[in-house]
C-alpha cells in the first residue's frame, strides 16, 4: 500500500504540472480562437445572429487557472491529526531555529519549505505537505484506503480535464499549422454554433 501511495504522489505531482501546462496553452488557444471566430462571423454576416447581446468590445473570459497545490477537500476531521503530525516533522527540519548551523543556501531552501509547510497546514492540505515531506526524505505514515481512493479519483479527474482541453475546437485549431485545415475547423465550429442556436429557437 505504501508503494502505491508513493506512486500516486509522484503521479499527481506530474499530472498537476501537466494540467497547468495544458491550461496555459488552452487559455491562449481560446483567446486566439475566439478573436478569429468573431472576425469569421463578421465576414459571414452572422455576428449579430450569434452574439445579439454581446458587450462592446466582446470580452471572453478565459477558464479559471488550475490550482497546482490543491488536490481534494475531505472532511477536516479525517486528516487534521495527520496534517499536524506531518507539519511537526517538517518543522523539526526546517524551522529557522533548527537550521542555524547550515550553509546560507541550505538555510534559505529549508526556510522556504517551512513557510510553505505552514501555509499548507493552515489550509489542511495533506497532499501538499506529503510532497514537501518526500523532498526532505521524511518517511510518510501508512496511508488509509480512503485516502488512496481519493488520490486515484483525483488523478482520473485531472486526466479527464486534460483530455477535454485537447478535444476542443480551439485546441485543434491552435495546433494546426495548415491554413486550409484551420479554416475548416472554424467553419465546423461556426456551423455547430448556428445549429445550436436553431435548436434553441425551435
């Protein structure tokens, strides 16, 4: 169970980094795609049809950025004790009073971890604390089955989010370098928007 726990921690750390990367690309793609789509609608004389009550100028908010540190929010009663215990172990190696004899670089590094650990403990974020503990070589407590299930559910949720980003019109349009193919994607999206509007009006 412990090996499975460590595997999940490292997998989730990678997945969050990957999600942040995809989110940044998806945000850029959405902004470029929507700006181009508005011009496309003007050329097709459908801008007022598709966006009758648009603000001027049209503002399209990007999706909220992914939070790379937050994993899940179980009832506090289930992890408070574990958070406190792990925070205490991390503090014993990183508190400014404990690192006085270390080099300046090591002191700066550990004091940075101490500040992060305090913030994560205040937020009751067990996952983030476990990541810091691994960095310091601290042995983690045996995980519970419900914790592992939550970690696995979170991993699947992140993978699904990434897959959904990669399946959007904006993503395909952004990653296509062929002007004709980009125009085809824009045309398909335009048709889909018109069809959706027609169904709503029926």
